[in-house]
């Protein structure tokens, strides 16, 4: 089983998200050095270096896809019925605050906040600042796909796009 999170954005937006997440390239490099098992940070560093060296690709669309596999019980535990409903509601409606979302769901604000924090840690949800310093939750991915059954080694669409760009640049 694989759980795949996808988002389509331009190279400029991708670079902006990487900078927003880590700050400078130096900070990202230090993070990768301290956490060699952080595959997402390593992938972000590789993408940052590649696209900075090729500014002509800034307007190109890329599909940023992260796959989690093999899926273990801990990964599956992330998708409780309450969190799946929360994701479904966020995919169709926007809210001015976490409190407003919790009221809509008929759930406790703290529990919704905890669920959103877990999803934000995986970069599935992001928060914008609203009035009176409210945190406005929104999905940061276009789709979440669960693939069942035997799945071979597959590379993400972003990796495929990256390879195509590199092959074109090398010609």
C-alpha cells in the first residue's frame, strides 16, 4: 500500500515553498546534514539547487508528489475517520479559523487543532494568519491517493519532471 500526496505548482511557487519551509539554502543544507534520514529535506535541497541554476524553468508546472511506503500501522493511524472527514471538509470549504472549522465539524477545538497540527507536520495542511491572529487552515495538497495491493518502486511525478528537465537541459 502507498499513500501519495500530490500538488501541482510552478517552479517559482515550489522554490517559494522550500524557502518558506527552511529559510535559506544554508539552513536547508544544515538540516540535511543533521538529519540524513529526512528524505523530504534532501529532495527539497536537490530541487532547490537544480532550479536555482535554471531560472528559465521558473514558469514550468511541476507535480510535487510525496509517497509514503511501505505503509505501516502508524501511518494508517494518521487517517482516522475524524481526520478523513476534516480533510474532506477542507477540500470543499474554507474557514476563518480553527474554531469555526471545529464548530462546523461538531468537534472540540483542541482535538481539531491537534489533528490539524499532525497534518501540518506532514505538509498536508498549512495555516494562514487571519484577523486577531487566528490560524486559517487550508489544504496544501491537491490530492491524496491510497494505492492498495502490491506496488513496485515508483518515482514521484516531480522526480520524473525533474529528470525530463535535466535531460532537455543536457541536450
